[in-house]
C-alpha cells in the first residue's frame, strides 16, 4: 500500500493544474475543439501540465471515494476544480490517470475530449482507455492504483487488482436449503421482480414465526442474500411485495435487509463501471411502489457515504421518488424556492407544468417557465440541456391545449435567442425541436406571416453572429423543412379553401411561395383529389399564384389518370409556361377525354404561338367536333396562313356540320389571307339548277370574310353576287356588307 505523503507546496501546485484542466473541460463542453476559446484553454492546460512534469518524470492522479491524490499527496476535495476532476473520474469508472513527461498538446486534447464525454456515451464508444488508445495517446494512461486506509499493525502496498471476493464459509444444510430456494425464486425472467411467494414453507423450516427474526436468524439471512449477484439482489428487493403472509418473520427479515441489499448492489454496479445514468432508472422502478422507499434510500446513502462514494445521485433519486406524493403547493415551493426543479426528470417537470396549466394556475406556470428560460443561459451545459428538453415539451402544447396568455411570445423570443448562440449541439437540438413545435402551431391558426418573420429573424440572428457552424445551419434547414410536412400543408389548404378571397392574396399566397416547390407539389396533388368544382377553382388560383415553382408538378400531373387534373394542369401551364412546354402538351391532343383535348388546343396556341400551327393542323381531320371548334378558334387567333388551305377545304365540305363550316369560314375571315378568295367566292355564289346553293349562314359568313380581305377582287366578287341575287333577306345583307366596304 502506498502511504499518502504530505506536501503543501505540491498541493498548491496541483490546485493550479486542476484549475486549468477544469477550465479546459468546460471550454470543450461549450465549444468545439476548433473554437479559439477551446484551443486557448487546452493550450493553457497543456502548459500547466508541462510545467508540473518538468520537475518530475510523471504525475499520478488517483481517486478513491471522495478523496484525490496527486503523486501520493492528498488534495483538497473541497476545491471546486479538484471536486470536478474527482467527479469526472469516479463517474467514468476508473481509478485515475498517469501523465508522463513529454505529453503532446494533441494528446492532452484527446484526453480532455474523452473525459468530457457523458458516461453513457463513453461506454457506448468502448470506455476511456479504448478512446485514448484509438487516438494514439501514449503518454497518458489509465491508472489502476487504489489507496486504502492502513490501520496499526497492518502492512499495505499498492495493488493493481481489485480485492478478491470474500470466501464463503462452509454452508450448513439449512443455509444450503435457503440458498437453493432463493436461486429458484430468482430464476424467472432476467430483469423482472423475483417471485418470492413460494418461500413460506422454507420460512417455517428456519423457525421463523410471525414476529421479527432474532439476531442469529437475521445474520443467516444477511450472509446468504449479501452473497448474491447485484442483479439478483435488486430483483429480490423488487419482489418483496410477493412474499407470503406467513411466516411474517421472513418478510420482516428480508425487508430489514432491503436497504443493505440496495447499497450492496449499487456499490457493486458502480465499481463495475456502470454509470448512475444507467443505474438510476432501474433503481427508481424498484423503489417507487415500496412504501418504505425513503428509509431504504437513506440506508443506501449512508452506506455509500461510508464507502467514500458520491451520494449526490442517490439523494436526487429520493427527491424524484418523493416528488409525486407532494401537494401542488408543496411542489411549487420545492421547485421555485428550494432548487428541486432541475433535480426532477423531464417527465416530472412536464407533468408538473401540465398540472398547473390544466388547473389554470397561469401565474405559477409563468414563474416556472421563466425559471426554465433563465436556465437556457446557465453556464452548466447539463442545466441548459434539462431546460431545453422541458421547453420542447411545453412548446408542443401551443396548439392543444394552448399556452397561457403571455407565455408563447416570451417562450418563442427566448428560444430564438438561444438558437442563435447555444454552443452545444445536443442542447441546440432540443431548442430546435421546441421552435419547430411553436412554428408548426402557428400554421393551423393562420398566423402564416409570423412563421415567415420568425424564420427570417433566426436567419438574421445566426448571420449576425458571424460564426457559421454547419450544425446550426442544418438546424435552420430542418425548421424550414418541418413546415412542409403533409399535415401542415393540409392545414394551409384548409385556409385556401375557407379564407376570404381578400385575405388570400396578402396572407396565404406569400406563404405558399415561401414554402416553395414542396407546397406546389402538394397543391397539385390535392387538385387531383378534389371533387368539388368550386374548391378546385380555389386550388387552381393558389397554384397559379406560385408561378414557375408550379411547373414541375404540373408536368407530372399531365400523366394523371384523373382527366380533370390533366385539364387543370394544361390550363395552368398555358398561363405559367412558355414554348418549352409544347412537347409535353402535344400528345394530349389525342387524349381519350374530349375536355382534355380542347384544353390541350388552348394551351398549345397560347404557349407556342405560330410554332403550334403544324400540330393543330395535323389534328383538323382527325378529332371530335368540339375540339375542331377550338382548333378553328386557335388558328384564327394566330392568323395562320399555313392553315388556309385545310380550313377552306373543311368549309367547302358539305359532309360536316353546318356550324363547323360556318366557323371554318369565319376563321378564313380572321386569317384574312388573299389565298382564301377562291373558296370564299365558291361558298358565296348562287348555284344553278343542278347544284344546291350553300345555306344562308355559310353564304353570309363567306360574305363577311370577303369584306375583311382588303383586296379589290374581294369587293368585285361580292358585287357580282349581289347583282345576281334575287330580292330578299340575303341580298339585303350582302348590300349592307358592300356599303360597309365602301365606307371603310
């Protein structure tokens, strides 16, 4: 055993080193290793360590219980920096570290980064020794030395291995029976409470009655249960409620030993490297249903303290267990005045706040919220994490059941400020989640302008800091992406369908553009699902308001099996697209639904102008009458010279409907090409005995077309027709057209 040697000067030197190491650890918890402040703190710690090692080949720092030794000299554990190192070393399940002369700054950084990891994360990565080896740290090693008290007459030496387990004395037959019975009772499903209901007969064999066991009987029980594995001890305590009513002495005896069992199991688990973070949950689950849990935990705390182990976590666990039994007023005092708020679990804090909210204790709710908001600025990253986790839960209530007056605005402002400066990514993740919940709650309430303003403010705050961190930028992108979740986009659609039109243009349409392409795709999809014509009209207006952002989903909609979606997509494309859309529209001239074919004709000539003429002309003789009607209109609007011949041919064809012949003739008049003169004259002239004269409507249309050709031949042709025309209504109409040509 190594006897601690005293040395005040050496202690003072180590206190300075402990301070630089503690400051470096805090810097690495608050900033990344590349941050100037973290680099400065690590450099200072390395310099202090180098100065220490200049006068010694190595430094050995060992922790036993709450005591710390530096090269065998006991240190003042009341010093906060030494206490920090003691806590970190103890929680990570090692005895200490050895620093050898020549430690590089990179090794110092790797060591501090490993030490600053949470125990659970450290375990997941293989432990601190594994991390140091992986980082090729050769001059900092995990120490296996332990110090223990030396009593008079004893000799001690440094030991490299934990003390061996005590040897169990020869087991008497009765003890053997009891041990075997316990093994059977504990042989159920691992991790669950033991079923002790079958131990009644055994209790009678031990001579136990309904009174308390005597000292010898209790000693026998203690010897056997204290020799169980830690997991079995915990299962035994968890199963105390299953003990038989008789003999009561067995129940009294085992319950009397429950505190010792808990302490023994806890000590063993901690010594085996298990962290409090993993141990606390199972312990609380065991203790919560036990009526005497307070005395059990007190026994455990006492024994841990005697063993030199930190009791902070055990005491906090007791507060957790006591919390649920307190009245609401008592909880308020404990939380706001006695510092219990951050000793609770996240679930307990949220249940407390929800109780205040449901009971409309808004003043108290706001006080607790203010304490949580203030904690976002705490220097301790653990406190900020607890506050952010709790506020994330509170933010989910913004929509349902709703937050008290004055709560949501203050909460959102605090979270935005915290989002911009928080240096720890795990904490920042919870702040992001809280903001996402608040922003999401604004959408169904139609506060769309606030959503845009809040996101823009966050972007401005992050830009103002001038410290672009990839994970912070990624969080901003997650917030924006969260707004295009289907449920939220459906909420926007509800506003589109139900809001007054006067508000749509100023409140909803800017938000649609803010959301961008995902919203456009969602609107087009909803357009294909909507059966009501009026509602479809509103959706069409919304898609149109998004301009070119809507083009990709509109192109996709052209292949939809829903004919009305295809028709609406064509209508929108004709307003939003350009000639580049022609190739996507042309195949729809052959669509099975006539209404789609007509929409395709309209879209073609509006998008392509003269470039659409060949496609329209190609369909003139191979389409339905209504689509042909649209083609005539399109060619007339385009004044298509290339369509004169096929249009004239259809105008002269007596086999097609008269109204289509009239429209074909009207189209020739709109085109006003001299090339149409022969066909128009043929349509206008009165036939002889062996050929029927054209219907009056066709002749009148041809006469009107002649008047707009603007050539002398057209006037002469009309004059000849008038001269040969008998008196009547038709001749009178032709004369009026001649007079209009003369006045023009």
